[in-house]
């Protein structure tokens, strides 16, 4: 049985070429990677758990993680897409 994280850290785990399909809460363009992560940490209208970043400075934020979506929605990108998923670390002790 999966347990949801209730206390998120400010660090991220990196998953190259992985992304969450159809689970974006916010998107922004011309956003550098550090600004994308900062936007995730600063989100107030939802709990941002994942920041996804494409090499063309495209930032997608989500309240989901690879563990909370249907496995079919956690996808592997093609090398031409060049997207990386950054999921916030969990501080809970399981």
C-alpha cells in the first residue's frame, strides 16, 4: 500500500527523459531551470510536487508525482523532446 508524502522538502530528485502526461497545474515559457523549481516551491494555490523542465526553457508544474498518477501517465520522452522531471523529496519517515 502506497503512503502519500505529507511533508515535502525543498530539494528535488531528477528523472531525465521522464514526464507526467496530462497532469499540469501551471505552465510557463522562457523559464530557466532554477526559476522553474523555485516556482514549484512557491506555489500557493496547490501543493506542487513535480517540476518538469524542457531544454527550450518550458516549465510545467504538477501536484502529482510518478507514484500518484496512473502508470500509463508516467512516460518516457524521446531524445528530441529532452524533458526532465524533478520531483520534490519527501521528509516523512515511513
